């Protein structure tokens, strides 16, 4: 059975919005985009977790899917081919097949049921990156098994938070945790609804 693993960058106050670029996600007037600074140790931890699973299989919400497609397919770099070749499962009520990014499948029916079925299929773990709305949909069903969080020593005070008001009570057990030379906390948790 595959695990659903959330991999996200967060500020100390839980903001996940627009870590990569200033214009990545300006919803609700968010003006702090691009707050996550590159960190080789954090990137290595993410790659190691994906390798542990046997490869990358992505589970994405529509907004993250379109943002990743729109950005990475315009970049010549180490991620473009890997992302294009990875199986991608997309939760959306507005997209229709065929999806524009190679190896993409639109989830059918209720997203929780579709993800529960995906977890039963052979293959490696399913990795969620970004996709805050999808995370908030999967949490109450207990469909998220693990969080790999890169926590930046920064407080923004505003922005979309991964664990927003109304999130179900969830116990997190620390599997691994370390601090990078630059002061980022890399924390790997197993999750269980209370």
C-alpha cells in the first residue's frame, strides 16, 4: 500500500503560500512571495525521501498542477525531465482530460475515494507538494500518512497556512528531525487522526 506524503516548505507560523517566487501566488493580496531560500541540505532530504519510495509519483491539486506545469516546462534544469516523466494524479473539478502535462491523470469522482483507491494500487508513495486545498480535503479522511516539512525561521503573519483553522485534530510522531546549517528545520512526521 502506498503512503500519501506531504512535502512542503512552511514558515514558522505555518504559511505555505508562494515559497518559491514573488509572483507565484498573490491571492488575497499576498505580497511576501519568494520567502523560501534555497538550501542544499533541505533539497537533499526531499530527494532522499523520494528515492526511499522508489521514485516520484505526484498527487496534486489543480492550482499546483497548473503552476508547476507553467513554470517547470519553461525551465532548462534538473527538474524538468523528472517532473515530466513522473506519474501525476490531479484533483480538479474544472480540468478535463486530456491534461496538458505528460503522464497526467485526472482523478475521477470524489477526491477522497479516488485517493483511497490510488493508495491500494502498486507503486511507490504518492507525494503532495503545495496543494493546500487538496491537503485540507484529505486530512479529515485520514488519508495523509506522513509530512516532510521544511520549516523556515521566518514569521510572515499573513498568508495561506497548511494547518488552517478547522483542521482535524491530528497526532504527529516525529520520525526524523534535523536543522540545516542555515537554520531550517527538516521534520519528518507520521500522522494519525485523533
